[in-house]
């Protein structure tokens, strides 16, 4: 396929991103808890610091499942502003938004966007799979709190990034502890009328990741509530999960251990979780997670990194349907979940399906 360049920023960058927000590669931003996106508004107004009237607009404002405001600015490679100038421009937008935006305003704008898409705001928030979702008001209050503490994410979305902008982004991200400054290079390729967009993240060097882990200002390190089975079970019981449900979850946990899974503990500070991962099969993703509130969450949309990973997604979805799970038609493009009352009665069949799929996949990898 030949690489193509954009001529119309609005149509060829902004519209593509609006229709495909996962071009912001959430799994590259946070491999342990891949970002999921809710669009708050395209062309989000930003107020003038003097008059208070809307003077500018950021191309996109998203929230992720942790209510972190994510500012996205798109630029064509041929646009000379896609260099140092865009850094100062977006930082100014964020500074003014931090001062003037409230949770109520964000809530109202997001509600209007949801209605335009024939959805309710509550359904949009639920699609994010927020760990401790209670009401849309509490979720947007958290978004305002993050904004005021500068716990935000700035993303430059370009078809091709100039080297000087990449270096600036990496430098800023390594120095900022509360905020993330990232760049997504979304190169576009075309052949016979088919266009492919390949996103790649810049900005998160290992040095930058270590910087984000240091206690500083708004982003002080908060210890996850569950780091092993004992702390997970205590967290589950504190949330009112029954002993019998916890015993069932323990059965699944031990079955994954028997399959030599690497257990990844979630970073939630209120609701613990674990995710069994088989690095030989899908290096940066786990097929599912189990939360201390009893929810089972499927991650098939993240299993697109290799043929073997996608085969696991396809086979496991078939196994789940065979024992009675309701699997959505778009299972390869969505994160979805089951409450404990839905999946615990199907546990035996689920475990057998996981065992068959993982055992066969590991054997295939060894033979290859």
C-alpha cells in the first residue's frame, strides 16, 4: 500500500478520529488498563481569559474511564503549525479550560453530544466500564476534580509528525508528573480504494513512565486496593460480595493459575481487579478481567495484535456462546461485561472453554 497525505484536515483527520476514537491507542498509552474513550465534543469551545466568551476551540475533548480529560488537537503534516507553535497553543487552551470549565458544563455538553448520536449520557458512561459508576454527576465531578488538579492528557494527532515535535513532546512528558503530553502519528495508506490508518504513540519513553510513578502534586501515588488474592478478597467482601460468589471467583482464579497465567492486578484504588495474561499468546493484553464487585469484563477488542490473539478471541467467544453467554455481534470491537448474577451460573462451562482455548493456543505456539 502507498502512504497518502491529507489535504483536508477536517475530513481526513478529524472525521476519521470522530468515527474511530480507538485510533487514540489506549493500549499503548496504558497497557495495564487500556484507555476507553467517550467523546464530550468535537470543536470544544475554550473561553477567553479576559472576556470569558468562547474564543478558541480544541478539536476534540474526550474522557476516559478514569474521568481524565483528554484534549486532542489534529494537524496535517503540511501545516507549518504542526511544529512548536501547536504546543503553546494547546497548553493555553488547557490552562483556560482548567480555570473556567465546571462539571456541570462538561455534563451538559456531553449530554448534547450523546443526544446527537441517539444515545443517553448514562449509556455512554456505562459503555466506558467505569469501575465505580454511580451517577453521571459523580463521574463528571471526578472529571472536574482531575481538571483542577491538572490530571489531564494532551494528545497531538497527526498523519505524520515532524522530528522536532516528537522530541518536544517526549521532553515535556518526561518533566510533567500530573499531566500527559503525547503524540499519535496516524499514517494513512491506500490501495484499490481501501484506506488503512495505522496509529503509533510517541511521548511515553521509559523515563517518562517512571516520572509518572513518582509522588508529586496532584498525581501522588495511590496504592491499588488489591495486589494479591488476599487483598482482593477483602476488598470484595467489603463491597458486599457474598462468600459463595467469592468462592466461585477463586475457582476461576485458580484455574487460570493452573494454566500458568501471569496475574495482573488492577490499579483501582476503590475496586480491585485481576486479569490473567498469557504473554506468549497476547503480549500486551488479557482476554478478561474480574472485579471485586463481581463483574466479569471481556477484552476481545484488545486481542487484535496478532493472528493467534485474534484466534483466541474468536474461539473463546464461540465457547461462551455455547454455554449460554450473550456475546454481542461486535465483540471484536467493544469492551463489555457481565454482572456476577449473569456469569457465575455459567462458570463451569466458561472455565472449560478457557482451558481448551488457552491449552490449544499454547501448544500451537510451542510447535511453531
